[in-house]
């Protein structure tokens, strides 16, 4: 299942950030998806809850931002695309469009 592999990957990245922050648990995360994505907050939350249960970690809330497009910058990686189709971080052009299911982790809240 596609969403299941996405959920496993998100959990992996979030848990790595939690350990780096020396936090005890994740409270919430904010993810950005392309405005063209068919991913919903409800389906992603359900898959993350299921993956968290399988991995024995407490679940957390997900805030999903569906604003704008995402692309791959040769310098910065996955980034929001600005209105002039440039990297939202460094301003370079030549971005490669991200797949409709790409997820960008914007924020993690820990306890």
C-alpha cells in the first residue's frame, strides 16, 4: 500500500528528528504536499496512526498544508516552488517537478 510506505518513511524521519532533539515524544508534525496531490490529512493520519501502532510509538497529530507546488532544487532538495517557478529557499531556477505524492516536513513539535 502506497500510503503505508509513506507513513513508515515519515515516522522514520520524525523519529530521527525527535532523537536529535533529545525529546521524549512527538506531539505534532506539519507536512506540505503539492496542491495537485490527492493525499488527504485524514488518510495520512490514519496510516501514520497504524504505522505508529505497528512500531510501538505513540501517535501524534498531523497538520497537512496543501498550498502551492513542490519541486526538486539541485542545491536544496525538495522545496516549495515560488510563484516565478524558482526554488523557495535559494531562488535558483531549473527545478524538477516533484511527484504528486511528495511530502515536505515543515515542522515537528516535541515534548
